[in-house]
C-alpha cells in the first residue's frame, strides 16, 4: 500500500457568506495524504469549520477546486474500493433519545452493507471506542466524554479512508481526550488520512506531522511542523507550536 497516496487536494478555495462582505475563506489550498494527520489550526472564526464544510460538500466554494481520489487501496487488504470519507462534527451527531447501541445500529443500517457486516462493524466500533458498559444507556444520559466516543464510533462504521474531525475534544475530561487522540493516532498509523481541526496546540503537537494555520480565512502558515518551527527570517527557532501560533496570528 502506498502510505503517502494523495486522497484530496484543494486549490485556491474562497467562500463568502451571503450576509458578509469579508470572505470566510480566501485562496486556501491543501493536500491530504493517506497515513497523514493534518492539523487545521486557527483562532475562533478563522474559517476552520467553513473549510471542512467545503471539503465535505456541505457548502460550495465560490472560487477554487476540490479534487477527491475516487478509489483507494484498502488499508486492510489489497482491494481497490470506493473512497470512504467520514466527518466527526463539532456538535454531537447522534440521536440523544436513542441508546448508544441503537445509535450505532441505526447509522450502520444506513450503509450499503450486509446485515452480517453491520453487526461486525458495530461490534468493532464498540470495542475500539470502549462503549461496552454504555450500550443500553441513552446518549443524552451519557457524559460528554462518552458522547464524543460515540460520535467517533459512528464515523468509524464507515471504515473511512479520510476522517475529518472538527473540535472533537471540546468539553470533555482529560482521560477521554487522551483516549480519543490515541485512537486517531492508531487510525493514522493504519493508513487513514486525518484532517484535525482544533485550537489546542498540545493536541496538534501530539498527533499531527503537518499543519495548516488560518487567520481571518487566509493561510498564514502551512507545511511540516518541524520545518515551520524554524522561522524563515534569520533562522529564528520557535520553542513550540504555541509560539508559532501566536506569531502568525499576531495575538498579544
């Protein structure tokens, strides 16, 4: 398997909301490869969620081009399969009145797979996200950490080649956060391409090899993290990602 196959390219994307004069995104480009975690960084309102919406087809760019690979070599076999893309949004994408098990079987049932495969995928997602003790509990009665795990488990039912995550660890305890980050890291190591949107520098440092930093809808820094930590002017070195972030977003 080519672990560096490019699955997605976006070129010069721009988008303006109908009630706004300033663009939410302006001339944004990126590439996402198999086995890579790309950290999508920026302050609140910088355009991260808008960019994900464009990439997922939830909004249409007013300028630029998005190209997806139609087929991909499976991460677990030599089969050539249609590209699978999953999104874990910032808001909980589940049915709160259903139990965790009911949510998983409902979303698995929407996939074009056999009943046997539905059962297999649900059981695998339960085990991977450690949801066994919560299966008969309604989602709205679960903690934020459990609901975040359930959101991830629902996305994993698709066996995604590309996984997009928008502020996935907001409002959860440290133990749940570290668990989710570890699961994402395992997916990347297995060949999944991940776009990870956050404003938490520690998460990006732990997970991502490359970053795309947005400010007011524009790319102010992009590329390999270890390279970007060396400032292009006079060889200045940033001590960490926080320093790089503050420099490019010009925050006091």
